[in-house]
């Protein structure tokens, strides 16, 4: 049942995806470069969706902990142990055309391997998954958080990644892949692979939560009951800190929020962590203030902004290249990833160094999610005379609505665009664009 403390409907949920920050990012800060390696395996796995029952078979992507530093160059060795082709989908990694899914990195057939490099330009919270070829597959797949740490000190005591995924489970304990008819299934949400999570903090401890919506189709809101939540970054990019309204954070599929929480409640206090998908609220975890001695005698002062990722402070809208991009039905220019061909005409061609404005019109009768690879964008004001003071790479758009976004075409190359309706059976669709 819906929680009376967390009332929300689907329209309010989608509207909440337009949450605002306050000011643009600060000037660029230098960083050191290191070289690292990472072996990723797409393989058979399992997840406990029913208390006391056997694990539900799924496809997994290991290892679970992907952590690096800003400026690192990482050599990725990807092996496919699944019986079907697979491709890695990187969400939020800007400016690395050699790693671009389906374009530079074609699907890896069963039993094969692929090796490539990624340069991590920006600190933040990102995502890696197998979603591009996951529609109506044999099994649903797990995602992995990708954390790129700042090289500067950040005023927190510890970090907690909350990777939230949705599964559609049958009564026999199996789960279906997205893109299939969800008839006779029930939604199950997990946090870090568990149906419930219990976190313990000492009094006056500051936690950095890296919240990731790794659901294939669903937008949701996360609420920390009776806790002040301070938003620090959206989709991996720093924002001027601001308080989340009513302690709730709204995330589109693939979206990420970094938030600071100070454990200032009395010792022994338990705060529920609730997830609302627009239909009902459900508890997914608890934050408990322990009876151990306080970590310090008083709470920390309000945190400053996270270190800048060097995003441009201004965009030249007057001389921008402008393109229309319809989403939803009819999807004549969009194709399923399995049918993608880089030889197809691009959605648009941008000039390096120019501002690009996209008019995104949702022609479907359900909210649709737009995800841009290669660059982050600003959400423009309705009058197209300014922008919201934050950066995004993912945006949910209501039925019949048009949103305009703008980005600086900084990185030459060919980049993917994704679109998917917020319905489990809806197909994921793709196009591509070039920066020349």
C-alpha cells in the first residue's frame, strides 16, 4: 500500500525529474594520471528475490566493485561467457569514442573477448551494464556501479553506493528480461543485490550516498524519512549543494544522484528508506544511528560544492545548431540495438566547439527516457532564454511534452543516443550522432 508519509503519483514522479540545483560548476582543477586494468565478465549468476527461496537465475557482470580516480586510464578486458552476444553500455562516460557501444565496440559473441581503453575525465557516479542487447533476452541482467573518485579531499566520513534494480519475477521464482510481456509477474526491487539493506551510522557521522537507478524501465523516488538530504551531484556532475525537497530524490532509469546525509538523530533512531515508483511506496532499507560513541562532538558544517569537473560555465545559445528529435511513436528513425548499423544516417551532425540544442518531443502516450552518450547537457528553460543550473545525461519526458536541452560539442567522434518508454515491455531504441 502507498505510504501516507510519501504520497506520490506517476505524474508527480516524472515532474520531479526536473529538480533544480543553484549555480554552474566551478573552474577546472588539475589531476594526476594513472594507468589501471579491469577484467569484466558477462556470465551466469543468481540473485535472491524470495526470502528463504533459491536464487533466481540472472546474467551478471563482474567484478562488483568498479572504483578508480579521475584522470585514470583504464584498460578494459571484457569476456563474454553468455550463450548470446553481449556489449558493455557505459552511462555517463564522456569523450571516449573508442569505447562507444555498438559503434566502436560491436557486440562480443559468445566465448569471445574484447580489449580497449577508457580515459576517465570526470569524477562522479556512473553505471556499466549489459542493457543494450538485453531486451527479451534469455534472462535479465545485473548492472555495476562505476565510481570515479575525486583527487581532492571530500568532507565525508564514508561512502555508500545504493545500486537499485527492478526485477519482474514469476511465481516459480524465475524472472523475465525487459522488453517481454510482464503478465503474471510482480515487481521486486533490490538494493546492491538485496531486497532490504540496513546501514548503521555513528552520531554526527557524514555519509555520501551514491544513488543509482539501474532499473531497465522504471523511474522512482527515494525518500529518507526524517532525514535532511543534501544533493551534491546529478548524473555524475557536481551541483551547488541544495536540500532535497521533503528528503526525496527522483531518478530516471539510468540516472544518478550523489547526496550527503548527516546522522544527527538521537542514538538508536531508525529512519526508513522508501522507494516510490508512482504507484506505491515500499521500504527498501533502514538507516540506524548506533549507540556507539559519536564520531565527533558536533555535526560537520554544511559541505561545500564537490570539486569541479571543468564543465563550461556558459553556452552560446544564440549561435547554436538546432535539431528536432521526436521520441516515441512512430519510431521510424529509431531502431532496436540488435538492428543498429553505423552506416545508417546520423540523427544530426554537430561542429566541434559549437553549442547544440535538441528539441525532444515525446509522441508516445507514456513517459519516455532520453539518454545521450558522449556529452552531458543542460535542461533549457521553457522560453529557451536560459538553462537549469545542473548537468544531466538522462531525461524523462512526459507524454506530449517537448523539452529542450543544450550541450557543448566538445568531443569529436560518433556517439549513441538511447530512448525507451517507462514500460517493462517497451523496446529500447537507439540512434547515433556525430561531432566533427
